[in-house]
C-alpha cells in the first residue's frame, strides 16, 4: 500500500512538472512568434513644420529615407539630408562618434529629432543611438537563444513535445534569415583605377574612368558608393596603409567635387594597404595592377525589385 502511494505521488509530480514545463515553453514560443510576425501598425503623417523628438526601431531602409516604429507601434517616415547629424550618445566632451548614414540599418534603436515636411515625413536634424545597439542581431540573439536551449531539452523527451521543438526551430530560422538580410544592397557598377608608384594623384585615364562611372551612378536611385584603396607590396606596412587611404580619399574628393555626388552617398572610404592583392607582386605588371582604388555602386535590392546584376570590374 505504501509503495502504491509512493508510485502515485511520483506520477503526480511528473505530470505537474510537465504541465509547468509546457507553460514556460509556450510562453517562450509566443514571444518568439511576436518577433517573426509583427503586429499591424499605422504610418502617421507629421504636420508640416512641427518639431518632433522620439525613439524607436528602424524597420525599413530605402535610400535616403527609412521607417521608424515607436513604442506605440506607430510608424514614421524619416528623411536624411546632407545636414543630418548621425552620432552615438556620449563620447569625448559628450560629442559622440560620427557614423555614415549607411550604418542606419533595420533593427537599430535610434532617437530622431527633426521637423515635418509637406509630404508628412520627418526631415531629420539629429539621429542618435548607442553603439551597443548597432547590430539588431544582438537583440534577436538575446531573445532567441533561451528558446533554442529549451528545444534541445524537449527533443529528448516525449513525442508530443517534439512537434513543439520542431516548430520553435523553424521560427528561429525565420528570425535568423531576417537578421541576415539587414544589408540589402547589390553591386551594380564597379571600376578600378590605378596609380603611379608612391602617388595618390589621379591620372588623366583614371579621371576618365571615374567620369564614366559617375554618369552611370547619377542615373540610379537608392544607391551607395563603396571606395577601397590598395597598394603593391613595396614599402613598409604603415606607409602602405596611409597611402591606400589617401588614394581612396582622392577618388571620393574627385567624385564629390567634380560630379556633385552628395557626401552622404559614400560609405566611409577604407585603405587596405597591400593586404588584398589581385596580381603577382613579384612582377612590374602585377604591382601596377595592385596600385589601385576599387569603386562600387551599391543599389538597394528593394528599390531595384531584386533584378540587380552583380557587375565585374
């Protein structure tokens, strides 16, 4: 009789524990479902000339504009101009660290300050954010990881729980796919211009190549320009890094001043020194090819309808 009562008590404990476990798992899955399937929202037009300052999450980026969603799940259209200040909070003398407008990606939590225009958009004067919020993947990872750990525990138990774990894995895959598509830009046009030894001065031929590139770029919409400088293997590492940056900056300066391409269109130019050679540095011809700046026109995939082809230099 005592053994029978003990057996019943164990069965009752197992059932209670399983019920509690299912309740916690259901709560976790419902939270994950909130990430994968956002609730309905409304886009609010801002009265022309009205001053606004609010915080929200960037949910869509299209060229010079992006959509932000505040805590009430109301969406606003925000327009970026040449005068928009994009910085992090704090920093030296509370000045913050400047960032290019291309770093405003979906999932980033930002604070926007600006005025409404005739189209009901907010023309941004200031955009601020925390460096810790730079990548939306951090936020998604924080919410998804506990569910993934629970999946592994559930999968080894009974058949009726396995279907719940399988559903959770599918939802996690959907979230990861959304996070991986934050950078929705494709290469449409590209050009490589070469330089003389120890020089960052554009040659006549290089200027002609950039003129042709600029003509194609100015016909596009929703584009950004990526500029990377390179050197051959001669010279010291410090010198080559500096020289490669100077070459990249000379290209940006030429396109900005000569062709009036707005500075906000450029991703911060980078110098890679001799680290990314495209030819054999042991030959004169190879070194000449490596003394280059690569310029790429990146077009927003959403604006192009997914038909952009990747160009070759």
